[in-house]
């Protein structure tokens, strides 16, 4: 594998109409989960991505496995649980710029992940380990699994990419801050949003926040600035990379995962950090233009079209 990632994927239900979900009568079903989103994004860009998880032996679990396998993601290390169910969540599209997620994942198969579910040889064979701050919030055993994966990666000289992906609905602030700071201290690359950086370190200018992540132990810190782009920091340089304007944001969910996939893809392709961040910005922008967590994840030609500003509407 080029990249191995660990986390929960769920069945995602979205009302067919906008507004309060209590009035919805028809829903569409899709697949979503931060880590599997990144795996799909990498696979679409031609990289070998493996996903470690647990799913229920139910129709949702089977749908997730079929979908990810069809996208080219390696699912050989996913375990099917005979007792615990696959998690689900509902995405309420109240109105533009007001989207709410409701999770039903307590006691899910993925929440039972533990170090016993990890294949050290499989993880160590990859170039990058991608983790988020969601998985350690699901349960104590999930936290232990992530810490065990980090140890495997560090023992084998792998690069660790960490996206804090703060979800305060899942745990208490104090526990979240302590755990995320520790994982960030073990990571080579951190990809926080500004709100997450502020949560971890307090209110500081972008430049100070970037330096704090480097002082914590990262060799590269990339602060995501939404539509403004991103600002990356290393021990030798820091630069702002402008984003790509989006006329209308259809669905912002999954944009951060697209950003992570684009950035890791750039590094795998040997791009400079600047151009890897540029690719990440492009992928994140493209994701927001389509409904669904993974539906907008682009292939290479779509990225090049956006970066080179080829605005042809119809490709013939």
C-alpha cells in the first residue's frame, strides 16, 4: 500500500428535500467516513490505499465493503462483526450553509476496534499511515488501536499523517484536547483547520499556530483556511497557498478529507509542498460542488482542469 488508514465508515442518509428533517419522507443512502473518504480519494488519483476497520454483518456493512472494493480500496484487513451493527448517520440539509449531522454509532462494529485488529506487517508495508481524531474518540479500545498503529508506524520508519477532525459530540473537551495534542506530537504531518488549531492552542495568529505544531514535533503543518486556501509550515519555510473559488457550495462535508487525499497524493507524486497543498486545495474545492461525502472526489484530469483554469463545460 501507499497509504493505510484506520476508522469507521457508515451508511449516510440524506433527505431528498432541504429543510427540517422531521418533515422528510424520502432519503438517499450513500457511504461516508473520514478515513474511508481519504482512501477513496487516493484510489481515484491512482494510489494504492488500504482501509482497516470493522463493519456489521448486515446490509449496510456489505454495502460499504462492496462500494470501497469497487473504488479500488483494499479492504482485506476489514473484519465483519456478527453481533455489532454498522453505524449510520443522517445529514440534514436545512438550508445553504446550515448542514447538520446526526450520528447513530454508539456500540457499532467499528467502535469495537482494538489493537488485536491490526496487522503490523500490513501497516508497515505502506509509506504513510493516515489517522484522524475521530477514531480515538469512539471508544477506549479504538483509542488503544490508534496508539498501537502509531507505534507500528514509528517503529517501522513510516510517515504519519494526522487530521485532528475534531468532533466534540463524541467526547469531552479535556479528553479531546489531551489526546489530539498527544497524537499530533507523534505525527510527521498535521492537517488541522483553524478552529481545530485554536481549540488545541488557544487564539493565536496563523503563523503562531503553525509554529506551535512544529514545536510539538511535526515536520510539516498545514493549516486549512477554507475558501482562502491553506498555509503550510516547515522548519525552513512557510507559505500561503490560495484556494480555488467555488461559486456555490453544494455540500461541504468531506472537503477536509479530500484535502488530505490531495495533499498525500501530491507527496506520493514527488510534488513540492507548495504544489501538494495546491492539489489539496483543488480536491477540497471540487468535493464541495457535489452532494455526498465521496461523490465529488475527483480524478486527475478534473484536478488539472481546475488548476489550469480550463473552464470548458462539456468535454467532447
